[in-house]
C-alpha cells in the first residue's frame, strides 16, 4: 500500500499465517518509491509467479504485531518544508501530515 501523495511512504503487508507475519507488516519511507515498488513487483513475479497487489490510498490498515493500525495521510497545514510528520493519535491511528 502507498499514499497518493509524494511522501515516499509505503507499507509491505505480510501474508497472514506465514512465519514472518508474526512480527507484522512493515512501513517504509524511500526517496525512490517507484523504483522500490517496481523491484518488489518484479521480484514477487519472478519468484512466485504471482502478481503483487499494489494499492494506492490515503488511508490503509497495517498489522503491527497484534495491533491493527490505520495509517492516514493528510495535508499538512503547517509549513514544515518537504518533510512528512508522523503522529500516533491513539493505539489505532497513525496520522502522517504531508506537505
């Protein structure tokens, strides 16, 4: 999953029931988002013969250990330059303010 903003954030969702899924999903930030998504897609296709689902949304769920957390991307009202600001609103919401 990734947002529709130019913020560089993307989530890698692990398949439930897999050995690695116990740690939960991963949330990354990259200056090379398109290249990362392309590499992940091509690697998944070549290794498993399955297409990687890529969802673009300004709100999506991630699994962090046992907790499901909603990651929500909002436009920043502050002048913080070009740096996104992450704020944990409560146990179930992570808000990312993007310029």
